[in-house]
C-alpha cells in the first residue's frame, strides 16, 4: 500500500476509522440497553406515572402559593395529587416484587442501565471531539511531511555527493593509471636507449 503523504487525506482516513469504532461500540451499548430495558418495562411505565404525578403536584402547589383568589382552592387539591403519587409508588413496589419473582433484580438493572447510559454519553462526547482531533492531526501530519521532505532532500544531496565522489575517484584513478603507464613507458624507452649506447661503445 502506498504511503499517504497528504495531511488532509491522512487525517480524514484516521478520523473515519475512529468514528466507525466509536459508533460501533455505541450501537453495541444501545442494543444491550434496549435488551435490559425490555425486562422491566412495567417498572418503567409506573415510574413514568410517578414522575407525571409529581410534576402535576408541583404545578398545583405553585398555584396554591400565588396568594390570589384561587390559591385556597388549589391548596384543597394538593392532598388528591399527593394520593395519586402515593398510589403509583405502591404500584412500583408491587411491580418490583413481581419482577423479583421472575428473577429480575430492579436495583441491579437500574445500576446496569445507568452505567450503560454513562458510557453512551462518553462515546457521544468522543464523537463531538472528532473535528478538533482532526485539526490537530492535520497540523501534526503537516509537520511530519515537512520533516520527511527535508530528510529526502538531505538524502538526495548525500547521494548526489556520493555519486560525484565516485566518478571523481574513477577519473583520478584513470589519470593516475595513465601517468603510471606513461612513466613506465618512458623508463623502458630510456633503458632501451641506454642498452643501445652501451652496445655501440663496446663495438668501438
């Protein structure tokens, strides 16, 4: 595989891989959470009724504190709203007992659900941080690319100088060999002349 040198392209690929890993883990937790929640849907429904009843009670309580002509009326309604809350709380306890008979621990499920929801929230934060991480990656990859280009330039210079030195060495060697051959030839020529002169003298 060819090494990718474009900083933007490298960052995009890295971020896409990170995004897929995070989303895959998030989907796994969502599936696990949905499976767990199905085990105690009745409990959640009653809990929702309690939340609605408490919201209504707080609203009526607010009306009763307005000190207007209707405040006395709203105060008389508060016990009724409180009874609704108490009724739903009793239903919650009943549902908990029914689930316990089926081997379902509501407390454990609530803890597991909370843990899963916290993990999903953490993964969502990671997804939101990806754009910022990408910017940092691009800057880092730009620095790496600049350093790589500089190293390549230095490497090319050293290679070029090496080639020059190699050819220079060969040229000098050829010159030296030429000089040696010339000197050797001159020595041989001188020896021959000397021998000829010696022979001539002896003949006389």
